[in-house]
């Protein structure tokens, strides 16, 4: 029973990440969804959780 349970958890994690990515921006470092902080993220171009730059500068 251990292996199917582990596989089920893995599937749930993969599905959750896919939904997170399709619903908005997710930080590449901490993988948190940034949709709730979209205004802050767009204004600062940084993740509101870990501070990593998530939006590239347009030159
Ligand atoms: Zn982050």
C-alpha cells in the first residue's frame, strides 16, 4: 500500500503545481502562487515571498 499512496501524493502535487501555473504567475524559486500579490509583483518585479526577480526587465 505504500507505493500507490506515494504515487497518489505525487500526482496531487503535480496537478496542484499545474493548476497554480495556469491560474497565474508562480515564483520559480519558492513556487508560491503570486496571483494574490499580482499588483506588488508587477510593481516591484520581485516575488513578494522570497524577493526573487520573477519579471524580466524589458530593454
Ligand atoms: Zn518566491
